[in-house]
C-alpha cells in the first residue's frame, strides 16, 4: 500500500496567467554544527506588480519530524517551525513536504526587481542534517488576456515496487500539460502515470526530476493512477516518491510576429545595413520584442524593439558587422507575452566586401 498522500492545493479556472518553476538542489543542510545554505531559484515575473498569489513548496529528506530550522525567502523569515503537510517513507528516513504562502514577500519592490528567489535554510546543529530535494514556486497573475485551468497536487507519496496509488479528479478542459516532480531510486526503477487511457512512462531517472507530457481526453471524471512497476531489479531505497503533480492548460490572446521579408544588397560593405520588414498578425501586443542577427550561432547584432500592435508592421534597418566573405545570416524575431516566449526565423545569404 502506498505511503503518504498528495493534497489538492488548487483546482480552478483562473482569469489570468500561471507561472510554475521547480528546482531539485540535492543540497544538505545541518549536521553537528550550525549550518546555513541559500538556494537561488531563477524566476521571471510575467506581470511585475500584478502578482495575486505565490506558493512555495519545499520537499526535504529528514531523519524524523523533530527538526529545528528557520527558512527565509529573500531575507524574510517564513517559518521557525517544522510542520509538514505530509510525509512518506524514504528508505530509513522520511520525505517531508511543506507548502507556504509567500505572496506578501514576492510583492515587495525588492522581490519584484529580482530575476531570482533566494530560499535560505538555517539549522542549529547538534544532530543529523537534512537534504533539500525539491523547491517549487507557483504564482498567479490576473489578466484579461489569458485563461488558465489548473489542478495542482503537492505532498509526499511513496510507492514500493508493485504498488500503485489512484485518485479521481475533474478537469474543465479536454487537454492539459502535466508536470510531475518524481524521485526514482535507481536508473533501473520504472514507473508510469496513467491519466484515463493516456500513459506517461517514467524510466531512466535517478533522483528527483521533472516528468512532463501533453495529455488529451480529459473531462468531468478522470482517473489518475501512479504506478511503481515490479521489475525484479535490486536497488535501495526501494521507494519511488511523488512530490507534486500539476495539470495546466493556458489560453492566450497571442501576438504573432512574422518576418515578412529581408532585403539584402548583392554586395554589402562591413557595417552596412540590411532591411527587414516585420508585422504582427496576432490578437494582442507582445510584452517585449527583440531582433537578433546570427551567424553560426554567434550574435552579429541585437536590438530591442517597440512592441507592435495587432495588425501593425515596421521596417527595420539592421547593421551587419562581419569581415569580408559569404555568410548565412539568421534573422530571428523573439517576443514574449506573459510567461510565454516565441520566435520566428528567416535565413538569408549575404556577401560582405
């Protein structure tokens, strides 16, 4: 029988964008001496000051639940107590999961400016240390230009070989992207997620990692089955562990920037300019817009552009600073909207004299 549990933290249709990021540090903290470790998480605020809610999940391996620690986010204390929402077996230790609301910290001007979130752990020493295995942040940003359906489970669930766990859930859309943070004890360990008739295989993983897939055929009554298969292989610890599972479907009013044409002289002097026409054939204005000229993966020119309104177009004159010779140049337009990025390429050959 599976040990532990996964808890539903979010199950809703959200008028806005959802940003979710995971890291798997594998960092030890503590021991017989006082210890302090800071783990940075790369984090991009899609809408800056419009953040509505942010959750931080922490997954740790501990000898027991008698842990004395302090946790800070961007220098602000979020807890001095160790009160996990759920625990499960991890060999002869425990995997413990904690989830905190860090909205007020993430809304401070200093946190908004940063491109990362620093999570600091401090222990007093005098006993066996702990292992920071999983950190995740889920953030919500209201906007009329996106609708997100989200079903988010977080907790601590372990399965011995041959065991499985099942749960039922509803989902408002027919499709979703599923992300699962899963620990596999050995590369020989094999598991799978079954969502109705859709199978997500789990193999070749050692340690905590992310498993992602696009799934179809969802509806009002869905069955999720988590399976640790019996392969006959010997490994220790024996448990496959699940830290979180999230299903997200996001619908955007998307910008779509297109490179319409590139005009290049028959012979171009070094530092001379090529003409590039771009247009927005999408439904909204991008949050950011960038053009890059590249040759063999090296950036020749980079320029930030003013975002185009839907239906708008612009003609650019871009310098090419290369020695004499013949080159294949990639004209790449990169744009973002909320938490997503896109690009469009066009290749041209030029002769620099």
